[in-house]
């Protein structure tokens, strides 16, 4: 993902018609993979959920 991220707010805006999922699709990215990567990188930085 190159270290560049869009702002992500999960409520509201995570329907198939919301901007973030559509932006992922337009970029040829899988939304589940993008979300997995964000969570994995947060854990790697020591984030606690």
C-alpha cells in the first residue's frame, strides 16, 4: 500500500456504496485485504483493540 492511507471511519460509510470501498475497488484493491493490512500494521505498531 506504499504507506499512503485514506482516512477510515467505520461508522457510517462501510456499505458497498460508500466512498472508501468504492475507492479501494477503483484502485484495484480488495477491501478485506486493505482492512486486514491496516489491522496488521496497527498491531505491529503496538495498537491495542
